[in-house]
C-alpha cells in the first residue's frame, strides 16, 4: 500500500508493517468506529456512544470484527497544509492469550524522515496535538464538512489542550451533527463534545508553551515533552512544530 509518498511504513515507525496495512476508509461509515474514536480511552464511553446511536457492546463487536487481524491493519492518511501527512495505524499486538489494541499516530513531514507523534495503548504516549494544530489538519485542503468531521474524530484521542475552549467544543458538536444526524445544539451533543475535548483524564490535560519557536507539551508522557521518557529529539520537536503549524 502506498502511503503519501512513502513506499513502506517501516521508515515511519517500528516493525514490518508495509505488507499488512489496509485502507481504513470503509470503517468511517460505521457509527461504532466513529464513536470509538471519539471516546478514545476516556471515561465517557457510554455518554459518547449514546449520541452516535450505538452501545459499548457495539464497540466491542467492532473491535472483534475489524481490529483483530494482525495481517490487515487499518490505516488512515490525513494530509497537512504544509505538504506532509499524519498516518494513523490501528494495530493489534498478540500477547499470550490476549489481543492488545493500540493505535500509532505517525507524523510524516513533507521532507525528511517521519516520527512517532503519539500512541494509544496500555502504556501510551499522549497528548500529541494542540487544538490549533488539530483544527488545521481537519480543514487542510478540503471544505467538505464530512471530511472535516472524520478527521476531527480520528484525531480526537491525541488531543490534549487545556486551553482549547468553546471553539473546539463547537467543532466537535458539529462533527457529531454531520456524522450522526443529531442537532449540534442538543444538550446531549454539547455534553459529548465537551467530553471529547476535555475527557477528565490527567493523561490528556495538556498544558503547552512555545519555547524558541517550538511548541512543547508539559504532560510527562507526551513525546512532545522534551524531558519526557519517550521524548522526540530536539530537532524532531522543531520539525514537528513546523509541520503542524497552523496556517502553514
């Protein structure tokens, strides 16, 4: 599978994945998949599922049906205004008698090698995006409301920005309206949008600051925290900020 100018996925991350990825686009038609992306690993699964018209059991069925084949890993490619892309790879790691789900978010700048932006797993690395960065990716090169809604929901699990504010809630409420047919002004929809943006998880309470033109996150598990245990290198942090720059 050809991914945004890369013939293999190996150059973007660990493991031999290029022969095992499949286009994840068909999953975007499944409300259970969209609800799963919106809920992420936060505590509000029931409430978020409700506005998508599905149940937590539907999410479990989805995972068993589509996300348990280690030889068919769904991947999504989201273009950046700066010419690169964010790749989202849903993976399953067989361990003993259990299947461990994980999602890798890889940043592929327009030039140079890619880098791990974030990971959702038992020992994940997040947040990976500020709200202005996610908003820019969502609308990059496309005015289509459905495309924007899908991008928002795909990236929701790695949003962590405690200064996101009402604008982010409004955008996610519109996303739910577009994909689920619910009025964005409904209290349940507004509440779900708030839960997506602010999942009440210390892991995702992202405080950010700009240091010499580089945006850094102060959550210890974020790869964009320069003193974190899984931090990107200083040159990668700069390239990351440049590739994700709003208005780029």
